[in-house]
C-alpha cells in the first residue's frame, strides 16, 4: 500500500478579540522548508487554474480568503476539496494532477512550495501524466 499523496493539514488558529492569527512554520507544522510562496487572486468567474502535475515539488494550498475547489488525482484515486478556511490547507505531494476552479469572488489561493520555480518540474500534458502515474503506481 503506497502512502497517500495528499492530506488535509489543520493549522493552528490563535483566536483573539483583535482578530485571529494562523502560523505555518516550515519543518514544524509543515513537513518541508518553504522555498517559495505565491498566490492566485483576481480570478475571473469560471476560470480554471493549474492543470498540471509536478515531479518533485511539494505544496500546501490554503484559501486565505473566499473559496475555491482543488481537484486532485494520482492515477489511483481522485478527490476534490472545497477550500474556504484560512486555518486549513491541503498538502499535495509530487505526482499529483491538480486543477483549481470554482473560485468565489475575492478568493485568494495561497501556495507554499518546497522548491523554487522550475519549469522542468512540471508535467503539463495530461496524457504524459497518465503515463507518469502508471509508472509511479506500478508495484515494486
Ligand atoms: P502556472 O504554474 O501555470 O500557474 P497555475 O498553475 O497557478 O495556473 O504559472 C503561470 C505562469 O506564471 C507561468 O508563465 C509560469 C509563471 N510562474 C512563475 O514565473 N513562477 C512561479 O512560481 C509560478 C507558480 C508561476
């Protein structure tokens, strides 16, 4: 049985009458050191983002504001999550095809990444991903 390639990560929420605070520390409540941060925002209604997989990259997705749907598949299973809370993220390991859609107005998708940007780490063709996934899921 191979390990799951994604999981929900509950983040601490330090509540305060002055406003809440959530903290993520690389290597502590996130199982990698953060090499890169990016965020997707001002997404027009009906847009789809991502549509690719990564060979080595690990990422944590969080809805900082608003909501969106993150759909994942690794050749063995598929799962979709509606992200809508800034104190919960989805950790995605390498070898997972991901699409992000159904953005609400004002949605901000924060992504913490384990590696710096590297186009050669992307698998951008779904057909190529199907071949890659079959290899990664092959026994042995
Ligand atoms: P892409 O990864 O395809 O966006 P998404 O998966 O979120 O839809 O990247 C879109 C463009 O932005 C592409 O030209 C590459 C560039 N880009 C960077 O230069 N650095 C980055 O860290 C990222 C994520 C993208």
